[in-house]
C-alpha cells in the first residue's frame, strides 16, 4: 500500500503527490498564507549525524542558489524549512513537460528547439552573472510550460562563490552524459561547463540523438573528453550550417575556446532563428515535393543540390564571432556555383571551382594516353 500523505510542511498543506526521485518526493501543496498552490520538494534526512548534516546542507544549497536569482527562465523559490526528519523547499508549481520527455515523445521543430535553448541560455547567463553555476544542465532539468515559456529547474548541486557544501576530491556531482570535459577530469571549472552541457542539450533536442554515447561510463567519459561530435546537420539535413557552428563552439573541449558567456550563445541562437526557420520551411517543401503523384521526381532546387553535396568537406576560415579553429574542417557546406564566397554566420567558405574538376579530367586523359603509349611501345618491341 502507498504510504500515507504527510499533512503539512511548515505552513504548506499537502494536497497530493507529484512524483518521486532518488533523493525524495515532490508534493503539491496549498500555501495558506498567500492562497496559492506550490510544489514541495523534500528529502529524507537519514544516516549518521554527519551524513544528515551533509544531505541537508546540500539540499538547502539549492534554495540558496535558485532563491538568490529571479529570472523568467528560472524556477521561483518561495520558502525553505525542515519538518521533523525531512527538509523541504517550497517552489513555483510548473504545469508542463520536461525537455527529456519532449525529445522522446514529441517531434520538435528546429525553430522551436532553438527558441527553447536560447531561453535557457539567457536564464543561465543571468545566474552566472550572480555567481551561480548550475552544474547539472540536462533535458530533465528544463521544463517547457503549456504557454511555451521555459524554466530551468534543480539547482541542487549548483555552486556558489562560497558554497555551503564543497565537493570531495574525486566525487562527481552531475549527470555524466551532460558533463563538460573539465568536470569529468575533476579539474576546476566555471560557468563555461554549463555552456558545454547546454551545447549537448541543443544537439540532442535538434537531432534526437546524444552526440556522445558509450557502452559504459568510462567509455562515455573518454568520448566526451576527447572525441569530436558529428555535426548536427549530418544527422538532421534540414538544419542550416550555422547550427553546426554554434554547437561546435559550445562543445569545444577547452573552456577558453567556447563561448565566453551564455549570453553570447543565446544571442547567436536568436540571430540564427531566421536562417533556421527558412531551412525548416525548405525542408518541409522538399518533403511535400517527394509526395508528388505518379512518383514524379521532385524538381531540382538549390536545397536538393545542397543536400546531395553535404558530405563534401570544405575549408572553413574562422571569424572573430565564430572562433572555433580546431577540428571544424569536417563541417561541410555547398556554396552556389559562381559565388566568390559564401558566408554563414561569420564563417567565410571558399567554394570549389569548376576549373579544378576540369584540370583533374585533363590530367586523367594525359595519364591514360601515357599508359597507352607505354603498352604500344612494349608491343612493338615484343614483335
């Protein structure tokens, strides 16, 4: 049988249970003082006295972190306290779905995905400016409300400039699949670790796939720390190359090569919105063209040609805005013939010239003629 509901936590009267996690239970409750409904997050304080103190301090650190900042994209904390052997936080009750569920169950449009991640980046930027690093940015900690608003949740392991609880050496606090390389290596890190994690979220929400996967935790950690990610447009062909560049910069292994701030990442995502929407529309039109009657072939368009040439690697020259310089030759583009250069969000891409292909054919003909002459000479000598 289910355990009976607790009656109250402080001034909050429990209504029902919302969910259970590894650390505790979340309840819906009524705030008798202000006449509103809230969510109560709890943690049972068990173990030795020292363990109880550590658990309570870490739990209350969530309230300190999230309660010290107020932003439309960050969940609001109302109160914190203790009821017997249970610590609790009263917070804003959110009606929506977390991004993890949406990635699994909903086909999000690229433009919607970019808007969601941009809102998260803006919320993180606000927190970072106030000395709060989330340290566990992942789809399960991002809630999308029914009206489209986005809320960052669970600052339970967030680090302040003077944290209540210091992480022991060798102990990882966070989700390994969404950790920055410096976190995995146990090195000092700052707000740029959140930017790497958000880059992983952006990749997954756009493609439906995680950029780094492994059969076990050590293999996963090795890939996160050392291996490059496949550009997202190679998995979702309707994405414009600007998204490849944004993801590549967010996922740089070295923190100093990433975005200097989450605000910069948010701005680039907002600036890319038009290009993303245009590519999304073109992809939808291509899909509709493929359903022409009598199996008629889809008309050739620049988008179709670009998708066919996508795997042709081309040199990328970095600009000050998108400054990724390592390992980005694998990103490919398909510039239109005759253009001197093609620019995509700060990157200048020199196109391949048709003359190069003509030169290759000419060389092939010369080599073939030379081979024929050699065989003819051998035949003459033999006879």
